[in-house]
């Protein structure tokens, strides 16, 4: 894969991109964004870069219009028009202001082909070219996608941090805070509304799109996030009696949201209702996007996150559940945890013959931390190298080679220290324990649903791994530590942000609403807490070993 080479502060940063991809698009997923105000069509002329070395592709008519010949001769180009196919060293002449909102760093939106402009939902607001906004409210991140409702075409996408993290990394902490204080509950709702406003503002400034053309906003999320946003019934989620019951998350009034967002005053706001308990509308949207229930063979969808949601289709019946794994999959609460963005260690490789460790860093820059997929890799390779037991305890090897983690003691705690991209990172047994508990919760949910359906997990024909965590996931390493069922890796699909994809379908297409109704009517919500063998399954899931076949 080719790279953009960008130097800042004397440090060269390597940003991977697909051959032929516009430079602007590659930069937009990083902290090196360029100014723009035209949705990348070359109309504004703001996104100026200078090519230091390499070939940026043929100069376009838009560039000849905006850039004098003298500038073109010294390598000045528009980032949205330059489409290199090999390595390209550039200087950013017009950097954009820093923002928490960025374009996704990878293909997070698996938009299904062939459905644009077919069965589009009518728009009540009298606009010639109405826009629509799809929102996925995740525990850690918020994701937005903007569409042209007259054609169904996707225009822009952003993701940014969920500011509710100030009240706790997990959903239970936030629910407890809101239940204990009405003021805190109001702040938990308002901060998400304002964050969506900030994401919209980033889109309108950079893409040149008018917010008042937004005629419909559709939101999905896990039940806790929707209840906190609506400011009602969130206390029910702390009561076991409601863990399979429908929770009313419909907001009493959205007029204030509409005003704060700056969308059309008559814009329709839809909060897609969750299914029941902690199973939210994000999982339902994911089922729409993956078409899991349209096959006759068994399939599994796991949306990994702080509140991981799981759906199993056995060809006839849909069973769903939620597992409180905590934030470890998103590396929150990990010693050197980092989101899957530039600077995160996302890949760890181990060469057993040479006893050598290698680390992959998003953007090939100095490491800032380790993200969820890197965490899974690290634990798997530590197991293979004999440095970690299947119970999650460290075991030091004599004379470790260069690049291998070394065991050190700090304030009475054992820490593995490893160097990635020139920075020393630490990894503790508490970090291992956090991932063990998260993966034990998820695998307990998978095994429980399979047992109810009479399916051997190894017999699953399709396994869909959703969420940001899954994008860089090494399936073999995930199976090695018992995070995924042991099936042929070709059956495992890393499907990205299916919640946002399905939300986009509900926003645009009439048939999506009909399919959602059928999913609701046929789904069985399983409460893991009432499973008689929950404790045994959870304890077995703590071991860092492949998932064992069920006992006959």
C-alpha cells in the first residue's frame, strides 16, 4: 500500500492510502486535514498542497482554473484533485483547524450497492434537494452520515468522541450518575446533542453543505445511550426486571435539538426504538445492513463495544442478547490504550523461528498507544511465545530478543514493556484481565445463544464482526484467545459500522422500515443473567485458549 509522506515538527509521518484515492480523502482521517468547503469536488480551491516528491496524477481542469501556472510548476496541487498511485511526499499549504471530528480512518460504512433512488422515503418538508442525517450513538464514539434524500447518495461522514465519557467509560457508570442526579442526567443528554451539533458544523464548513436543508434525522444506538439522550427511563436499565423488556426512549420534545443543530425548523427527528433491555436499535440496524436473517443457514452478528450486542440466526428464529464487556475492546482503561487512529499500534506479529516481535502502527508514526485489535494480537503472540499463561499471568523468558516485550517491576506490579515506533509502551496483568473479562462476557453470550438454538458454534456458516474494533482484527489471533468461534476464517466478515449503515437505510428507504418491523416481531431477547450456566460459561471464557466444542 502506498503512503503519503507528511513532515511536521521535524517528524515524517507516513499515511497509507489506496492507489488513486484523492489526497484530501486520505488526509481527512488524520490530524493533517486541509482546508476545504466544497465536498471535495474542486470548486473552492482551498485544499492546497505542494508535491515535494512523487507523481500526484494528471492536473485537472479545476486545478488549472484555481492555480496559476507558476504555482503548478512548483508542484502546487488541490488535495481533492490529486490522485497518486504511489508514494507521495507533500507539504500542506492550507492546514485546516484542528477538530475532534474526522472522516472515518477506514471503511466504516458498508453501504450496500444497487439501492440508491429505489424505494426512497418521501420527504414532507418542501425542499428541492432535501438532506438527511443518520446518527449512531455509541458509548465511545458518535458517527454521522449525511445523505441527499432525493437520490439516496451519501455525501459525507464523520466520527468523533462521545463526551459522556466524562461520566464514566461504561454504560453502568453513566446510568448510575444520571439516576443519582437529575442535573447529571440533563447534562448527559445535552452534551450528546451539542456533540452532534459540532459534528454537523464540521461537515457544513468543510463540505459546503447547508444545514437547513436537513429535513430528516434518524438516530440509533444502544438502549442506555438512547435513554440518556431522551432523558427518560434510564433508571429502568439498572433494574433486572427490565433487562428483556422494551424501554421507551422516545424523546418528549425534539424542538430544542432541531434548534441547536441548525437543521430545517420542520425537520423530522426519529429515535429508532431499542428492542428490549440492553439490546438497542444499533443491533437492529446492523441486522438490516448485513441481511443476516435472509439466509437459510446459521449466522452470527457480534457488534463489539463497551455494550456488546449479539444476534444469532439459525435459519428460522432470531435470538439476541447483550453482554456488558466494558470498554477494553476500545482500549479504554488500558495502560497505554488508544482509539484506532493514527499512532495506534493495531497489529503485533510474532516470528516463532526467530523469536521476533514486529509492531504495525496506523500511519507509521510514533506510537501513541495500542488499540483493541493490537491488544488482541499482543495477548495472542504473548501466549504463543510462552510469555503469558492461559490464565492471564506473565511468565518471563530468559534473554529476550530485540523487539520482544521485557518483564519489569513497577511499584510492586509486573509490567511488560515493549517499544513500538520508538516509544516504550507498558502492558500489565490488569490490562490482560480487562480483556479477559470482556471476551468472557461476549463468548458467554455466543455460546448461550448457540445452545438455545441447538447449534455448535463451529458450525456457523457466517460470522459478522461489527464495530470499529473489528476493522483491524486478526481473526486467527481472536480465535487463538477464544474471542471468536473456531470456524474457517473465510466465514468471518469484518463488516465495519453496520449500525450507521442500517441507520442510513432507515433514513432513506421505505422497505427498511418494513424489514425492521419484521425483525422486531420475530426476535427473542435472551437475558444472560438468568442463564443457569452463566457462571460456568463465564469462568471458562476467561481462559486464553480457543473455544472448546460443547459437551455432549
